[in-house]
């Protein structure tokens, strides 16, 4: 009989909601102290705390930045909270919070798990998950900021950590994933249960997550180090990949709501986010039924308009009142409490299939389904995740779902379908994939841009806490400067 460490306090351990706006007024307690790092901390407490911290960063500040810059959302003309994002006019103070969540909260907790489980083979499954979450955390950090602290990052006693080049960070990310894969035992007697907020201790799903995450990380190198990406992906032939969403679920119970909706509650339910014309128009043109899942229909009193309508990116200075709102299913409808239930997706089944499809098109993954079948399975997984009907009709008839004959156009079709699947639910990853591939190739410069020319955001700015306090800070970067793997 398996001995399962069963801690039944899943929702009690979600990090309490931190109410704040990304820009404008800030109503949160900013501290560098991690209350979880105490002499009596246990892996059963640290694991959900770390996962919740990552989920909060991913589902709130990174979701908002990614959602606007991937052009799923734009600023509501009747409010003002995210105007600076729409203008590409952010400041270093905007990024203290996600940096703290990833470093002071998640990374330190994960390192503590690794310290506590060192030399204890019975806890190998906790160690494996901690390595995967560590890899995931540092990928978020380096994809957002570029060069970041790595080797000294999780040591709370180091107040001025050195920065590591992004290439070195990716070396470590892949090493952590490999270490996790080597430790995962789907038949292990001791493994997490409800203290694992993502898979509840299902180690086969964690193995699939590890392989899918490694595939994602290697494909991120497709333009800057294609030979390395190809060699790494070839080791994943015959591997098991995700076929279900890796996510944290939330509820309407106070303190356990979706992180984005929690912020909206703190901002008095002001609806700052509305549909971007970029995605709304593309979905409408391609007869995509997911548009009514990710957005609400705009209905005027005369009944002459009843459709999904977006406004141009950065057009918050206009007086228009005709637009659709994000739906509760992505946690972004401020006035509907059902937004609290929206999950935060770490990786989705749709993303898994699209990653495999791209690797097959590039000739780097040579086993399993064909690229065409994987492309279609990705579409099906996206529809299934939200119970959207008529997927086969969409695959057959929508121009966006057709399979091109030329390799480059096949990659384009895959990434655009991935972008569509991530509408409102994986905003940061969608923006990151646009930076890597240039797809979708129909994103537009904000009408309110403060950058001029054709520049668009290519990274987050280093936080003011690093700029002002870390003597090893490497220097200011501009928001339009690409990160290492972002090769034109």
C-alpha cells in the first residue's frame, strides 16, 4: 500500500490575496521577508506556498502585462489603471511585486524544500517537483527580465546577488528539468497529495509536465541556438507529454479567488480591461466560437449590435463605449463573482500539442503523431478545456485552422492557434512566444505608444528594488531591448 502524505488544507494554504494595481495606486504590504522560511517549516507546507506564489505572479502581474501586450486586452476608455501599459510607458517600480513573488516567495521556498529533502530518498517526489517548479520560476524570471540572479538567488542571506547571463540561466533550467525527470517515480510510495496544488501528487502527470516543460524551454532557443534545441528535443522522442491542463484552481471563498479577480476586487470592481480589436477581429473573421467564451457579447439597447467587439490597442483616449469585456472564465470580468473561479494555467494541454507540432514541423521531434494531427489536437484541447462545441466544424471550415503546405507557414499557423488558445488565460506565454517567433504577425503598435517608431515591449524592466539596492545590478535596460533568445 502506498503511503501518501495527505495534507487536507489545500485552500487554506493559498497565499492570501495581495490587493494592488500594477500601476497607479498601490495598496500592498511590500516586504522582503518570507514568513514560510522558519525553523519548523515542512515540505508539506512549503510546496503549496511556493506553487501559490508562482500562480499569483503568473495569474496577476504577468497575466496583465502579457494579456495587454499580446493584444488580448486593452485599457477601458472609462478608467485608467493600465494606461501606462498600453502606452509602453512603465517604470521600474511597476515590477517590484512580480520580482518579489518569484524570488522572495517562490524561489526561497523551493530552495528550502531542496535543502530539507537532501539525502532523504523517501522524499524524492517532493524534490522532483521542487526542481520543476524551480526551473519554471527561473524561466518566468529570465523570459521576463533577461539576465537574472540564479546561483545566489534563493539564499535569503545574500542581499546583493550576482546576475547570471540568460544563456547560463537556460542551462540551469534544463539541468533542473533533467534532474526532476531522473527522480520521478510514478509508483513511489511517498508522494504529495492535496499539498500539491497542481496535480495532487499524481507523479505521472508531473512526468508529463517535466517533458512538456523541457520541450517548451528547448523551443525557446529555436532562433538563437537551433542546433542545441534540436539535439535536446531529440532526447524527448517517445516521451509522454501533457494531455490535460496543469493549473491551480481557485474558488469564490475569500483569499482563494483567482489572483486577477482579487486585484479587481481591490480596485473596487472597476472594469479596466476590455477586448482588444486585434484578437476580437481575428476571431470574428475566422468564425471562432471561442470568442464568446473568452469575451462577452456587446449588446446595445436598440439591439442593432450583438457581437464580440474590441477596440484598437491604446485607444483609451477615445469616447467609445462600444466594446466587449473579458469573460469570467478568464477571471477578468470585475463585476461578476464567477471570475473568482478561473484557474491559473501553468501549461495547458493545447500548448503541449502545439509545442509538439512545432517540433515535428522543424524535424526535431521524429516520433508520435504527425504535425498536422498534433496541430488539430491542440485546437481540440483548447475547445475541450472550455467546453466549446463544434470544434470539428471549426477545424474544417475556419481559415485559421487550415494546414499550410510550406514549413514556415506551418509554424505560423501553429503559433497563431496557440495564441488563440491562450486568449486571456496564458497572456505572458502568448506574448513571450510572439517575441520568439514574431507570430502573430498582425499585432499593431499601440495608438498611445510612448516609444515612437515601430517599437513594442520586448521585456519587463528590472525592479526598482534591484536598481536601488543591489550593488551587483548590471544596469538599466530599455523596455524595447530584446532578451537573449529574441533574435530578429
